[in-house]
């Protein structure tokens, strides 16, 4: 059973399963996160959905580059959680299956290529308070 975070499931609502991969990008006591400006401004772990026929680690590398501009070295899988949410950018109610990896940023390629994203360094403690969803915050607290 995968632990659930966030809003309760609405009975009678259809949710589409959306697997995704996310990275805790740690460098000492700092972590690299992304700030997404829309639809709701918030700090997030970099990552996102896995495209059809895409391998999870490949998706993780792609998403982190798009959202932070950094190449990474994946160290290990930390675990997974799920949350039920509305995704306005896709007009979709989703059951997000979020797999979290620990990784290191190794090379800055440039600014994020995905519109509305900004790479931000913050302390682990600050990120554990500031990230926009409870699942991300719980995984960060696990590293403290």
C-alpha cells in the first residue's frame, strides 16, 4: 500500500492514474527545488509525469533539466506516495503516483527550459516547510 497525502478522494469522481518521478537534489545542507509560477505559485521538487513508453529514470533526467537546467546523478529511490488532485493545465483529475529519488546536481546547463519555472536553492529545513505538497515535505523531513 502506498501512503496517500493531500486531499481526500471525492466519491463518484473519476481520477486518471498519472505516474511521475521527482528528485530531492541535495548538495550538503542545501536542496535545489523549482518554483512554478502557475497555475498556483509554489515550490516543488523537480520532476513530473512519465511519458508513454518512457523509462522512469530517463523521465527524471528530462524533467529535472526542463525545470531546473541541471544535469543530475541519481543515487537511489527513496519511496513513493500518491495524491489525488486536479491538474488545471491538463483539465484532469488525477491520482498521482509520485516516486521520489535522491540525486545530486552535477552540471548546470543553463536556466530552466520549461516556462514559468525557476531553479531555487534553499536549506533542507526551509524546503521541508515551503514545498507545496505534503508528500514532498514528508520525504524531505525524512532526510533531516
